[in-house]
């Protein structure tokens, strides 16, 4: 019975993997199954309405210049999630338990209850802003007969070639990322490229929003991946 349960779980895992477009995430880069690459930037926000007229004009001008400088598409993603404050509430509970002053302990308890009810009743959400930078190598779309035959006859060189292609494509992608970072920074925005660990957590929480609130992924070197 145990073997059947494990086999059933593995089949379900493989079935889920087939529906994902992601082949691999490494070196701060998302590799899709079609051979294209993606880099994801987390971008801060700004309150445009609070800027004066000159500042608004400067921001719009910088944005227009940024768009005109691009020779490739970009994807802008806004992710809205329920505010996750459990760690904060747990920290308050810890301070409440350690507090020796009865009055302060009561105040911490009241404050913890107030914050919890406020978030629950108000349905407070947090927003994250991302810019996805793609790279689509045209050389990956067509492969000659001799190229495929070489991989069959000499798989070791094929793996090496694959790594070389990835590094070259990543280099081109990194150049795009630097240009995008520069353009966004010119508008007063803070930009940070997501690393491998953060990318995995982002996609995990995107595909499993409910589970992600209660279960957090371990570090990359502690994750075991089952392959087909």
C-alpha cells in the first residue's frame, strides 16, 4: 500500500510539472521549456499624486525615454496578497510572555488583539511590483540535423555546449537587465533583481498561495527535486 501511495504521489507531481512553463531556475534566471530566459526585478512604488507639477513632468519624461530606449518587450506584474503578519504576532506574543510588568503585558496583549482583528476585518493586503525581462534567442528555434546527431554521438560535448549557450544567453539577458534597472532608477524607483532562492519562493507562492502562508520553502541546498 505504501508503494502505491508513493507512486501515486509521484505521478501527480509529474503531471503538475508538465503544466508548468518553467524548466529550471538557476543563477538568478528562469529558464522556460521553450529555451527562453526570464529575469525578474522587484520594483518599489511612488505616489505620483503627491508630486508637484515639475516632479510629475520629470517622471513622465523619464518614463517615456525609458520606453523609447527598449528594443524588447517587458512584462509588468502587480501581485496583491493578504498581509501576512503571523511572524509579527508571534513576536508580540513572545514579548508578552517574557514581560514581567503586569500593565505592559496587558497592553501588549490588547495591541496584539487589535492588530489581528484589524487585519482580519479590514482584509488588508500588500502589493508587490515586478518587472519581468525576457530573452528569446532566435538560434534556439531551429537546429540542424548534424547538431542533433552530434548530441547523440557525443552527449558530453552536448552538455558542455548547452552550458555555454546558457552562459551566453544569460550574458545577453544581464545586459538587458542593467539597462532596465538604469531606466527605472532614473524615475526614482528602487530596483532589485530576484536571486534564485527568491525566484523559487515567488513562483511557489504564486502557484500555491494558500500553502505558502503556512509552509515556507527551505534553502535551495536543502530542497530535493524529483525528476521525471
